C-alpha cells in the first residue's frame, strides 16, 4: 500500500511539473508515466471490491432488514385477511429481493425467520386467490393487479436460487397474466394502486409495475420466458413498455434497464445508451444520487421542498441496475458504491432515504422509515452485486438447501383486517 501511494505521488508530481511549467517530457518519460498511471489504476480497481467489503457491515444490514420486516408485518395497518399482511413496495418487496443475498455473506446457514414468514405469507395469498380479500377493497382491480405482480416476482426470485419453479410460483404467474390489461391505453400493463405518492404509487407507477413483471418473467427458472403459452402476453408487455417509454420519468425508465437484462426486445441500444448518459449526468459531486432528481416536476403534498442531497435508495437502485447492465467497472458506478459503503448508519445498520411526499417530523414513525427500508435493501443489492462481480460469482450460484416445511416459523394468528382508503405512507 505504501509503494502504491509513492507511485501515485510520483505520477501526480510529474504531471504537476508538466502542467505548471510546461516541461516537455521525453517519449521515455511519457512511457514511464503511462505505465505508472496504469499500475495505479489497476491497483485501485482491484482493491476497491476488497475495500468495499471491509467498509460496510453485512450482519448489521441483515439485522436492520429483519427488524423492519418484523415491525412492518406486525403493524395493524399492514394486516389483511386470513392472518396475512400486505406485501408493500417500500418494505416487504425490497426485503424479499435483498435479504437472500445476505444469507451466505452474513454467515447464516438457512433463510432468516422473517424471510420464511414473508414467503409463506405470499404463498398463502396465492393459494387463497381470489377468495381472500384484496389489499384494498375500495380499489379491488388495482389491488389485484399490484399484488399479482409482486407475488410473482417474489416467488420467482426465490425459485431462481434452486433453479426449479414451484407450483405456487406457477399459480402466481397465472394470476399475473389473468390480471394483465388486454385493451385500452395501458394494454399490456397491470392495474396499479394509485395513492398519489411517489415513487411506487403515483399515476405513472403502473410503468414501474410492468417493469417488475418483466423482471419476474426474466428471472423465473426453467426458461419460463420461452413458454409458448405466455408469448402473446409478453408481446403485449413489450409493446406497452416501448410505447410508453418516452413519457416516463427517470426513476421509471431505470426499471426498464433492469428488466431488459432478463427479457429481450424492451429497449434499443441507443435508448439505453442515452438513458445511462442521463442517469450518470445526475450523479452528485459526492458520488451518490438523489431520488428527487429522478421524478421530474413532482412536488410534495405539504409544499415543503424536496431533499436534494444523495440518498441510499437512489444511489443503491442506480448502482445495482447499472451493474446489471454490465457497468461494474464504470467510474460512476464505483463512486456510487463508495458512497454507499461510507453511508451505512452506524446506529442501526441501515441506509437513509427521504420521502418524496411530505416532510416527516417523527423519524421513528413507521412512515418515516419506509424509504430507509427501500434504501437499505437496494444498497445491499448494489454492494453485494459488486462483491459477486469481483469474485466472478453469479448470485444465483449461491445455493441454499430447501427448508423443510416443519422448520417454518409459527403460524401467523388471524388478525382482523384493517382496510384503508389511502396509502399507509
């Protein structure tokens, strides 16, 4: 490390002499500087994954995610019929995607209790479909469409680890296709819960939902995306995503980059190049990204200004998606990862996010922590993706033993459902 620093200082001093005094180097000096510079660059690149691994605490991140998922499902307003609970876009879905990647790196042998509870909840909802009440009875069609996509994604992601699709996952996809819209302006998308809240429950959020559906199909095992029975549905989905692309805000179009890594024909190479250029142009000087810069002209309902500083959700989401797009070695991604590694909260193990909808005065309320939940999950996904890329491992290669049904945690006692006419956050 000391030798590397000396080389770096030597290169810097030589370039300063050239820049400040106009000294003309010989070709040999240029060649030496080039080799030194290359050596420093390679050393920095090879050392970054190791540095990232040392600078964030996986066990604390896992503990945060488990704790918040437990608090969410125990919250009375999350309760639904038959003892189930709402699979939220802000807490439960990110948890389902991020928590499994920490299983091996946190030194765990089996899935965490909360992960198993969530999976069993989703499976129960799938088995009860459509007898169980929707998430929100006041918007049944939208609730069914939203839940169908989330259920399929969560179960497909879980099954991708074993490479075998379970019966509940197949049923979840059947429900998803059954709720896909087949006519109208949004043909190919899904009815979506709209509470006029960003980034997942606004008027344009059905595009986000369609991107999640595409990810679900793409990651499902047994080459599910090639199933002849779903090709007409996939074509409707492709046409919707392509036809509505231009009208989307950056945060929705980032989801399309993610989906396009698993499902062909969603975005052209020129569109992806232009979008990536737009995304990296929004990177903050400190290396992070701010969600407020990705939602167009959106304004908070209480009139307070949006938070413009870097946040864990935007930085984690973008760094994760850009790595999926093959940009693991890009400088913008590396700076984003460094920001994430240095911004894990020491007091709770999570990362911070900020509400786009109103200023939260009580940092300990459920609603105040929703964006922190999403921020933590996507920070974990981004940092773990970097770790796997550096070691040449694919996430799906981390095989977990199938957990016997007898090891599932205690049955969730039925609770009285508390229907609400507005979003809980």
